[in-house]
């Protein structure tokens, strides 16, 4: 005849059993691996031959207007107007950020910045694929500049 455990021992045994079952369920059943049983493959991003530079404002430049124009040079690729999932390394769009905030996603090499207060600012520009996602490695450049009144 089976022996009956005292109530506190039964409660502890139940907790330990539940914990063991929970750990077994989390392990994926493959001998203790912490990875899920099924993983999703991540598509690799294409690279781009593009070279992107900021012509103005130059790094360290002081500008005397609050609505500075950014002028870019793009070599080895072209800007396309359409968005597509059939991406190519030599076609894409321009994403422009000021002080870490996206200002515009445009299709040209010139862009007037929004009104900026006096002080130090950083403009970042990225050439991205036609699906608006970055290339790998990223085609990204930046310049820090000063705005005065």
C-alpha cells in the first residue's frame, strides 16, 4: 500500500513536479537546449556599391541660417521613386535624420532642413534599399554642424 505524504510535503512535491514539467516544456525536448524547437530564418540584406557623402553642411561648419540646405553626393547608385520588394544594391532612397529624428524619406540629393534652433546639430543621411530598409553594411554618413542666428 502506498504511503501518504503529509500535506506540506505533498505541496512541495507538487510545486517541484510543476517546475520540472515547465522546464522540460521550455527546453524544446532536444536535450536541454535553450533555443526554441522551430526557428524562423532571417533574410539577409543585400549590400550596395553606393558611396554617399554630405557636401553641405560640412562636418564642423557653422551656418548662419536656421533652414539649412543639405546637399549630397551619391556615387555608384541611383535614387528611384518607386518602393518595391525586388531590391537591388544600386537602387534606393535617401533617409535624412536630424539630431536622431527622421526628417524625411526623399528621392533627391538636396533637402531643406526644418527650422533649427541655434546650437550644435547632427545630420545623418542613409542610402536605403527601395523597400526602405538598410543595406548590409549600411550606407550611412553624418556631419555635425553649428547653427548661429
